[in-house]
C-alpha cells in the first residue's frame, strides 16, 4: 500500500482504530523480523493519543502477543 494513502486513511479513522493502525504500522518491521526493535513516540496531536494509549495499551499488547505466537 502506498504510504501516503495509508496516512490519508488514518485521518478518517476513529481514535482507537487510528492508534492501533499507526502503532501496528510503526512496529511492523519488528513483527516481521526485519528489525530487532523499534522505539516509537506517542504524543497528542489533534487527537488525545496519550490518554487513549493509556486506556488500550495493555489489551493491544496482549492481542499482539496472541497474533504473533
């Protein structure tokens, strides 16, 4: 997928779908084994991402572990 198209689609998503898709995109090289690790920064922009990440992070990571095993 064209990365510009991906970011345009991100803008149309609900906040929870937005952050899940963004984080998944940013850590995909780690999940696929291309990179050993990634550092990402989550910050507020037009959306309150910090509070949202605080609310969903544990479940997101748990779901990710289930998918990757």
